């Protein structure tokens, strides 16, 4: 490979590295406008729903989201799925989770875009404290949550909590996902130009090699 070819290849890869950046999306369900999470990335790219009929009602959960998948016919198990296109772009999913469901061990599984298990654990149980008349003893302070973080090279399809009883008893908070870097159109154009240049240089060398010499 001559100097021109090396330069064009280097230019293409430098352009790709410099213009494509991973994006981190977050959601903490805080603020006075609680329902707005439904119009942001988590609400728009998953089947998560507000557990109460009134989307403005967050119940006694003043910090996170009481998790619900819209299906009350599965024994209150949880099966949160990211949309297919969105799931394919994810390289990390991190979140806090708090479990008040006692009596039955709640199994948390996170899976990739093809349904393969990436991570699994039994959720620790937080026992309710003394009721103060407004929260029935349920404390959703940040210190009560457990942090989880899962990486994947095959997207992240979502998570499930089984066998039953999680809906209404499990809260999720401080979500973040890392969306894989996608080169911008200008970057693609520069990469194509670079590789086209390499191909043209190779063609010229090959053409010169087979050209008949004058007698």
C-alpha cells in the first residue's frame, strides 16, 4: 500500500472515530411533571405503563416508577420489552431497583435483543417500616434501592421479574442506557470516498501491471 492509499484509509477511520459518539439517555422520574416520562425515551421505546389508571398518580412512590407492563393477567409478573429497533442500539442498561414483594423470591433477568439472558439475580426484599398514615410503611428513599448495570454486544431487549407479584411491589429509578455510536452522513461519505480512493489506486496499479509494453 503506497502513501496515498495509507492516507486515504487513515482519513476514513479518523473521520469515523471523530464523528461517531455513543449517547447516554437517562430517566429518574423526578420533578413535578411526573407523567412526562411517558413521552421521553423510556416511555416511547418500551411497553412500560403507569400502574394507576390516572397517569398523574404516582401513589406513595415519590422517587421512582412502580413498574407495570400493561398486563394484569400474568400474575403480576413484569416483562418490560424495548422496541426492536431501539433494543438493537443499546450497549449498556443501568438502573436502581427496590423490591417490597415478600413471601416469593423475585427473579430479575435482563436479556439481549434476541432474548438471550445477560444477567440474573434474586431481588433483595426491603421490609416495610412503620406506617405514618401516608406511605403505609413503604420508604422509597434512594438508599433503599440496589444498583444494577448490564453490558451487551448484542443489544438489550429488556428485563423480566418472575414468577409473580412484582407489579405494585417493585420500583425502578435512575435509568440510563448507552446507545451505540452511529456515524453521521458526512462521516459515511468521507469513509466511502476514502475506500473508493484505495480501490482506484489498486485498479491503476493492476492496469499498469497488465498493460502491453511497446516493442
